[in-house]
């Protein structure tokens, strides 16, 4: 209990610090208030989802709406599109998590099949190349990396909606790419945030794996 309270206090203190950074005028790097609030809500969303809590989706809705505006301002149009997608599908994800199991019960954590994983890989490859071409014509910045992270994020999000354990592997990969991508567009706060997301994704993977193994153990005992 004390450890949980300590972690929550760190999260609250970090949120306040991030917002205060957007108000300061001493550092050479300016941080827009909207980016600060988007970062705070997104961080809490990822943390709660990594703990397998549905409320993370609700908080995430605010974060993706704000980030859609942030990314539009810096011409990362692929990221704008995926934030809007997140906005709509997060509502669907809430229903799936709460009513996606047998007889409309809470959906358990699952592993994706090998066949579906292979199909996802080939489809994602085609979508990345197609989106890259479209973003290049639109004059978007870093078209390939924007396309790659957009499609990978889309895949990870869809996996997480279904409570697939593998979603966290993809998030770890995406966060690794996002850090230098956002720094190149001078979104330094968001770049730093995704470095934190990398750690959160690793924790999320640990929590999901632990819960999945416990589910399998109980399932075996009930057989």
C-alpha cells in the first residue's frame, strides 16, 4: 500500500512539474501548455492501462484529442490521423474490455495466434509504404518514420483493444522510434515523455504477462 501511494505521489508531482515547465520563460526551449496537458493525460493513461485498468482509456481520450492539435501544428499529419482514430476506438475498447468476454463478461488477457501475427506483419508493411507515399505528397515531415510509427501504433492500439499481451512488445518498439522523431520536430517534452512511455510499456508487459499466467493457472485448476 505504501509503495502504491509513493508511486502515485511521484506521478502527481511529475504532472505538476510538467505543467510548470510550460509556464516558465527562463529555459531556451518553449513548451506549449497544450502539449504539457496532452503529455500529462497520456502518461496517466499509459500507466493505468499498463496496470490493466479500464479507466486508462477514459483519461487517454483527453490526451489524444489534445495531441491531434499538437501534431497538426508541426505537420505530422500521420500522427494527427492516428490520434483521431484513437479517439473513436478508445470508446470501443472500453466496451470490449468490460463486455468482450464470454456472456458479455470482462475480457481476459489473451495471446495472439501465429497466423494472425504473420497476417498483421504483411498488412502493416503494405500500409506503411502506402502511407509514406501519401505523406510525401502532402509535404509531411519525416514521411517514412511518420508512416512507420503511425502503422505500428495503430497495430499496437488494436492489439491492446483486444487485451493481447503482444501489444506491449509493439509499444516498446514504437516508443524507441518516437523519442528521436519528436526531438527532430522540436517536441522535446513529448520526446522525453515517450522515453518514459518506453519504461511504462515494459512495466505493462510485465503486468500483462503476470496476469495472463495467473489466468492460465486458474483455468488449469478449474479444468
